[in-house]
C-alpha cells in the first residue's frame, strides 16, 4: 500500500514529527503477527479489527493509513462530508463502504468494531459519543472536544462502557514523555514551581471578520453536514479546508496545541481539575481567535508537589530565554516547546516531548539517570488496537485526555471573557463568573445530540 502524500491542509513539520514518533516507538505494529509466528501464516477475518473512519481527508487520511498497514486491521467504511478532500482515501481503500453522514454509517454498518474520528473540532464529541453509546471503540483526534462540557461527558461515558479510547496526541506515547516524568519524579529538577510552554501556531487566519460574500457551495461538499452541531452560517472558503481552526464556532485556536505541548507537563506534574486561569490577548472580534495570546494557569499544591504557575504563549510570543541555555541552541523545536523550571535545574524539550534535556548540557552530562520505571509504549496507534482487542488501557484514554482537554479549553474561556477565573473541576463550573459558565457548553443545531 502506498503511503498518502503530504497532506494539503497540514504543515509537513508535524507530519515529519509523527513519522519520527512512529519510527521510534511504534515499530512493533508492523512486525509479523503472533498467528504467523505460530505457523498459521495469515490473520483470519475473525481476528481482524474492523475500523471505520469519520473524516477521511487531511489528518483523517494520515490516521487511516497508520491503522491500515497493520495486518490485523480492516478498513471497512469511510465517511467524509467533502468528497474532494477524501478522494485519496477513497482511492486507497476501494473495498471500504463510502458515506457522507456518520450517523447513517454507524446505524447501517453492523460489522464496525471501532471508529477513528478526524473531523474538525466542533464534531469530535458528537461523533465519538454516538460510537461509544453503540459500543464501538474510539480513536479521536486532538483536542478531544470543542467544549469543556463535551470533554467531561466523554470521560464519564467511557467509565460506564467497555470500549477502548485514545486521543490523537501522539507524543504521549513517546520516549521523551516518559523520560520527562521519570526525571522529574526522580528529583532531577527539585520542586518545580514554574513552567513555560509555547507554540508557533496559529498557521491559519485569525483576527478576521465574518465574510459578507456568499459564494456557491462546491458540488463535492455537503455544507449542512460539515456544520454538524455548530450554528448555521452560509458557506465560504474562509472556513474550509483547515482554516476552520481559527473560528470560535468550529475550532479551538492555537491553544489546541496544548494537547501536544503541555501533555508532558500535565502528566509529569500531576495537574488536576482545580486551578485559576487568566489571559491577555490581541482579541480583535468575537468571530475568530486572537492573533496571539498568553494564558496563565495557577495550580494548588498536589501532594508533595508545590503550587505551580504554568504560562502558555502562542502567536509568536515566547518566554524569556533561560540564562543557562547555550547561545547556539534554539529553544524547543519548530512547533514549540516547554521549560520546566525547578529549584535545582531547568529541563527543556520541544513540542511532542521531543529531545528532553537538562540545561545547560553540562548538567545533563552530570545527571545519573534513574531506572526506566514507566512501561514503554508499543506505539500510539498500536496501543489503541491492542486495547480494542484485549480491554487493556491506553495512555491517552478519554478519561486522561478529557481532563487535559478541560484544562486547555478553560484557557480559551479566559481569553474570551478577559477575566481571572477560578475553575472548580469536580463541580464543572467557574466559581466566580456567571459569564464564563455560559461558555462551558453550547446548544446544538436541531438533529444533533451528545
């Protein structure tokens, strides 16, 4: 099978990273399966996982490929509202049934075991929830949802079901994420009281107004289905493809990258559901996200870990360069990075937990690394397939991913309100702002439900 070419609606730097993650942590899933080793020579149809894709173009095509190359997976159905965007996937998997409406696909195709959701953010939750309620395993792209309420309901749903779930923050399965946790838990940094994280995003338009023109809808696009649960508005090419990221109604803005960048912070520092958050930004209007923002979270003490100040930067904004970082070294990587500032040392990594190092490098060379205590991943995609078959858990299951998503989306609400907000996660509310609570969830259009 030929690997899909570079996706038109994503930057190649992200694709390159994901390829590296798959190469270094996921090679197990392309080896010969156990039944071949035992002499049977092939995987029988009954042993294969039947996967359907909801969203088959763009990132969907990339995700589908990495499941399709597994010898114990069948791609049985593909659903996409945009026939042009999904054309390559339709060509690559000619035996798969083709649908435009995922609701009809799930109702009609009784042989589906699992679904891969790679739609725009505003449809993540409704597609994932329908599959969960029907007993299907779900892999959903990041961020898990468009609203805080959706993230919470998805996390609750899997506690009451037996389905396997995984969010598409592939760096969670990397070696770097595990090293960061092990070093911090070993005391390499001492108490960590301050973290700075950043991304180069957005690389889509933000700070623009709603268009006045109403061009015709392309014949290949079902615009009503693309809108899904979001409020109705006329079609315009400023929304699709890919540019939907910058609109409040459809995307989650640059802060969506916290799913990748801040994931090792959330894991290593055991961040919880109680915190305060405030933001400053270049907010231009109520239609699109700001050109740039700084979001400041404050977390209380967690066990023996001291209170933490986590600062997020996007739109080209960056934290101050650490004095101990060598002049010739860049901060993070092209996608972003993290600085963990401890009482004893500072740790730096790139986006996706890439290349973690104590700084300066001399301190890294002096550090005696602890034993590897966290089980290593067989690969982000493979983890989920194995979980579908064995009821094992995954690293970024919806309970973990839901809590991470709630945190980052609370930051968007702080951007939107301009207020300092106190988040009471256990009770799913801000304790000091009725205005902010209005953004925890939103009404769906008729015909759509969680």
